[in-house]
C-alpha cells in the first residue's frame, strides 16, 4: 500500500535552519519576504508523524484503549503512536497495534491522513484494521498504562459528546458528529467498520 504524505499547511522551506532539536519537536527558522518587500524571521516546528488504529474485532466491536500516561489526564482513543525513524506509516500502524493490544490484523485500510496544524509539520494517519488475531500480550512503554475497551459503532459515534471521558481522537470527531446527524454518513461508517467476512 503506497501512502502519500499530505502537504503541510505551511511547509518549512528547505533553506530553513534548525535552531532547536528536542525529544519530540525540532524548531526551524527562516527569513521570509513580506508583501511590502521587507523581510522577517518565520518559525515552524517538525515532529515525528503519528498513526492511530481503530481495530475491528470479529464480532464487529471496535477496539479502543483507555490510557494513562504520566502528567496527562486519563483518555480514550484508538491504539497508536509515533512513526519511528525509518518506518513508513503502515509499518508503524502494525507495530503500534501489536504493542498496545497484542493483536495483528489481516487488513489495514487507510481511512484518511491529515496535516492540519499551521506552523507544525506533523501528519496523523488514521487506519482501520480488520481480521484481528490475538498473538501476544501487550508490550507497553514504561509511560503507558492501557486497558482495552471494545465498543460498538454507536458507542464510538457518541464518544465526542460524552462528559465522563476525554476522547483524544480529535481528527475523527467531525466525522463522528456527521454520522450522528446524518443517516447517510452513518451508513458510510457502518460499511467502513464492517468486519472482514470469513
């Protein structure tokens, strides 16, 4: 599966100079000509891309995670994480699904990808994984506590409006709200999240 990386909203030019290298963010600066001919310093950040996986169990439920991380409130979302250096998005999705759930999948479908933050070069790839098979226990980072949370599609659609949880998947909130308010959009999600036929 060839996956094209979407163009950032505000690309960092090739002549930009990295002025800070961090654990997550690198900061770049460059001189930019303004509309009146003057020049000023612009700044942008780059970070490793991320993958999020919504895995569909054989019974049609969608595998979410309830996660705790140091210094962060409890949140609910798909499995996922950073794309490591040298990895492509699909390889990262396979690895993250296995690490955070113990499952492998027969089929990965790229739902969509987006790079939607101005001044930050960062793409998030959203995958649907189907044909799941449990092959191991979770292999979590030291900074992760994860509980698997299977939900129905209707429960997923209602996640953004729940007051009792923090739903971390900002990229799909609009799609879930559309499905809540449109039968046509809901049917599209039903098709997308349909489990593989045996």
